[in-house]
């Protein structure tokens, strides 16, 4: 007596090429984007800052100082969400004007970013006013960043123990 095992039916997997369109970001597009330029100047003033710190700064500027940088702010409970900020940060990272500090996860200008800003020589009274306001709010943002740093340290220590 011979038992036949049912033949395995193999499903054929196909690899489909999925295409999508994305805007190409170059230094020229950033030169012409006032919001990204302002963000670069803000990061320069703060030296290094977390994305959460920037989010809170943008909210403080809009709510308390009535300075609108062109970002849409969504609040969910205690969370502040600024989608365009994430997109702008990714664009600046992509072209190499800013970098993420590996240990603290904070954003800072690269040498290329510093040279880029020095080469622009933008004289804009509104930008100077915004940067002056950012300088005034620096201590609040540093406090938020210290909180972020503490959370990162705790998570790294608990990861090492596992």
C-alpha cells in the first residue's frame, strides 16, 4: 500500500516595482524656501536642539509671541504635532546642512550648513526679529531638551541591561 502525500501548491510570488513621486530637494530649493532657511538659522542659534524642542519652540512662537513661521500645529492632549517640521528636517538632513548627533539625537548644523548660511548673507528685519525672540526662549527649549536627553539615557541604560 502506497500513500500519496498531497502535492504542495506553491504560490508564485511576484516582485512588483512600486513607483512613487517625491520632490527632489537641492540646495537651490532650500535657498528659495524661507521656512527652511528660518529653521536653519534657529538651529544655528540653539547650537543643538531636539525635534521635540523645535516643536515646542514653534508652538511658543505662535501662541505666546504671535510669530507664525508657516507651520500647521495640531495639539492632541499634551502632544504638539507639526508635520511640516519633520518634512523640513528630513530635507535639511538629506542635503547635508544639518545632522543628528548620534548620542543625544539632537540636530545641529554641519560645517556645510554653516558655510551655506554664511554664503547667503540674508538681511531680513523679520528674520532678525524671529531670531531675537528665539534667543529669548532659549532657556525654555534647553529645559525641554534636557528632558529628552534624560529619557534617551534611561532607555539606553535599560537596553544595555537586557
